């Protein structure tokens, strides 16, 4: 019982980490896009 609870908790933490990484990657993409967008507004 203890082992399965630990395993579940561990899987849960891993899923949260993957989710957070995905969010960070999306934020980075948005930042790059915003920089590109601003450059095109200024120069275009």
C-alpha cells in the first residue's frame, strides 16, 4: 500500500514537471513571437 501511494505521488510529480516544462516552452515561444512581432511593427 505504501509503495503504490509513493509511486502514485512520484508519477503525479513527474506529470506536473512535464506540464510546467510545456508551459515554460510555450512562454518562450510567445516571447520570441512577440519580439518578432514588435520588430515587424517597428521596421515594417
